[in-house]
């Protein structure tokens, strides 16, 4: 919202802001946007190409405004907004067939060197944040299904609890754990197999 952030944003709860918005107080929704904009855009940036981030972000808040009455009393508005953003990203990636677009034949020598180093260091898979901050991350994470990518993003980068991720993705906690295991294993294979083929195993 910028410098004109109203004072009520420092005091009002999410529930109060939802009720005020539904009562016609548009400024209350602006406070919610200000409060959760960074979260929503972090989620989107982690899942889609940069050129699409702004459009998807605007669509996420537009959908949120139109369906704000669906927010249940006491539920997390942040998780609800993240769910809208994730669903929009998944739909977008499905349309693009994103994971079929990327190939490790596109990797340059510098990126291959990075992959070689990561493949030797098992702890690297516990530092997913670093991957998200590099162009290389897009080539790695783009190999995952949109749902697995979302689980990895929400758990590893956003640090969300399994229960919260399950609510956002509309699945069970067991499904989240299975997807997380599968996504980590896929990254391990990509890091250790594709870039280090012919090297040591295990």
C-alpha cells in the first residue's frame, strides 16, 4: 500500500479486517494486501518465471477480494492467500507444461561445476533456500511437478508446518510428507545423477 498505510493495520486482527472489508471498507482489504503481499509474491516467485509473477500476484489478490466471504472464522488468512497463489501457479504451470520445457542439456559449464559440488555435499539438499536464489534453481526445480514444487517451496523456504501446507494444498498431511520425500529424492537424483553421471554412486 505504500506510505499511506492506515493506523488500523497495526492494531486490527485479520478477522477484523475481513469483517470490515465485507462491510464495504475497502481500506481494510488494502491493509490485508500490505500485510501478506510479501508472502504471496515469495510463493509465486518460487514457482513461476519472473515475467509472470506480477500478473499472477494481482490475480491472486483479485480472487481473494471476490471470495473473502469464504474465509472461515479463526482460520489463517495468510494460508488462505497462499493457497490461492499456489493454485494459480499450478494452473499456469500446467498450461505451459513447464517441467517438460527444461532440460539439463541447457546447462553451461559453470552450472555443471556447481552441480558437481552440490552432488558431493549431501547437506546441500538441506539448504534449498540457496537454490531458489539462483538461475540454476529454475532448471532444477522446473523438473518437478507443480505440486511437488509447491510442497518443497512451502516447507523448505517458507518454513511452514506440515499441517499448514496440507491446508494450503488441500490434501492430507501424509500426502505432504510423501510429496516432500519425492521432491527431495528427485532433486538428489538430478544433482547427483545428471550432473555426476559416471562418478561415484551413493
